[in-house]
């Protein structure tokens, strides 16, 4: 098991003094089983898809829904595609492609048909130092605070952006219905 802290990703034998859960993500080895967490604080988690070469390039991820959002207490499932052809280059020089799996949140920065996530970090703001932990934490933050600036300037989902700007309460209700279909944490 690898524990990830603010300084990057480090491999530790278990158990060792770990950073607070809110500042780390759990990255599971392909053959390991998830360990029980003693805290129920929020976290982002990622696990590989399999032991073959394709499994190393396509990861299944789970991001716990942020507090005070329709996704609180739910798991938002995603994939990270590290395939150079899909990502536009090799990781870590280029970011992996991040897609949300159904049920897809109704969000200005998430394409509702493909699940593709649109955020600066996956485009012009990418740096190899961000790493997977930073990417998942940033995505989780994006879920909790879609901004009207993002909604009006570069929406991946124009209808969700319009609903967020025109009727925030309806936007929240639409996402609560979607969240009900997600796995609970």
C-alpha cells in the first residue's frame, strides 16, 4: 500500500505514522484488498485495474463526495487513462485523461455524455509535480465548488452551467437525484 502526503507519493510499509486522512489518498496495489479505515474523514482513493499492461494504463478511481454537496456520503467513480495516445503524451509530462463513470454528476466541468472532466489542471496548468493525489484532490474540490466563472467561461456541460447560474437550488436538486444512484461510502 502507498500513502500519499503533501510532498508527493511515497511508499511506506504499513502501519506507519500517516498524514491526516484529509491530506492523503489511498493508492492500492493491483492485488491487495482495501484496508478498513479507522476514521470516517473524507478521502480520495485510486486503485489499478489489473496486472496486465492495459491495467497499468487505465486506473479505476473513487473520490468520496465532498461535505455539503449532493455527493456527500457517496462515491464518484472515475477512470484515469495514462495511455499516451489518449492523454496526448506520456505521463508525467502530460496529465492522464480523467473521466467520470455513470452516474455522472450534472456539473459545468463534466461532459454529461462522456464523463470527461474539464479543468485547467488537466490542460494548461499541468505539472508533473502535481501527481495523481493532487489531481484527485483538485477534482474533489471542483465537485464541491463549481464557480459561476467556470460555468460561464468554459463549461463542458452548458446546460448544467446555465442551471447553476440561473437556479442554484434546482442545480442542487438535479444532482441529488443523480447522487442517489451512486454507491454510499
